[in-house]
C-alpha cells in the first residue's frame, strides 16, 4: 500500500498559509502556487536514483553523480494543476508535460473528463500528477485511471491541500501511487469544498468566478 507523505517544511507551511488567505490576490496567489510546487517537487524527487559519472573540473578529474533511471513527465489536471507546472519545470526543465482536463460537475460533484494528452513516451517516464486540491479524490483518482489506461505505471500524485477523505479515496483506488501533500485539512463541506481550504483554486489562480 502506497503512503501519503505530508511535506511540512516551514517555507511550505508559511506559503500555504498565504494562499489560504482570502485577501491574497491573483498575482500573488499564482506566484505562491508556483513556489510551493517547486518546494514540493524537491522533496518528491528525493528518491531519484543516481549514477556515477566522471567530469573534468578546472582542477582535476572527479567521480561524481547525476540523475539516472527514468525520465520525468508531469501531468497537471486542468485547470488548477497548470499553476504548479512552472515551479516543477524550474527544477526539472527536461520534463515533458501532459494534460488531463477534468472538472467537477457542480450538481453530481463527479469529475467529467474533457481532455487527455500525454507525452508519446509516457510509459517509460516517472509521471508526477499535479493538482493543488484533493477534495473527494474523484478527479485525482479518475486522472490516474486515465493515465494507467494508457499503459503508465510509475505515478506520483502531488497536491497542495488535501482532505483526509481525498487521500483515503486515492489510496483505495490506486494503492500503488504515492501521494504528496503540504497540508491535510479537517474535511469537506456540503459542496465538497475543503475546510478550511482556500476556496476554488482554479478561480483564484485565473481570476474567474
Ligand atoms: C478542482 C481541483 C481538483 C478538483 C478536486 O477542480 O483543482 O481538480 O476540483 O476535487 P475532487 O477531489 O472532489 O475531485 P475543478 O473541478 O474546480 O476544475 P478547475 O480546476 O477547472 O477549476
Ligand atoms: N476544488 C477546489 O478548488 N477547492 C476545493 O476546496 C475543492 C475542490
């Protein structure tokens, strides 16, 4: 059974508090989400395998290490996951980027798929799925199912704020997927919004209603 990792670096806790604040405007919110994604992916990639290489420094030859193993693909869930892409690419500029379009039907609260495009060699990559919010877990679970249907098996999920229900739902549906979050909140309200959460992440990122 895969585990949920709570990344609680003080910088992450500080920045998450700032995006929760309803007075944080779109520009600052976007900047903070980017920074949070960058700090999170630093931890998420901690287990990346290394291999020894030889490089010539200006002084002498040196045996040193570089990343080995699978290349990375990142898959933001539209729309709000887009806000995390730039931060991840700052640290892993060679990553390819797929997109999955899902929205929650406001009546049924069920995710509705409208787009899926993955890198051609996605099956050979370690895929990092990005979405700031893990509420019921329906969107993330469906996104991971779509990715698996395309033959991918090496998948991590990164959310900024999660509910306990969301984590449990993903763990149940996809026990092989490690989930990384910066905060686990109290739960969900009647509209399946995370409490205390930060409201609607997509609207706050893009200035929509
Ligand atoms: C939000 C959020 C997640 C989903 C989480 O997206 O970005 O994708 O809800 O909810 P769940 O865990 O209950 O599925 P939303 O449907 O609002 O779409 P948007 O990103 O286009 O605003
Ligand atoms: N989607 C959001 O953007 N926020 C929530 O709290 C729940 C789902």
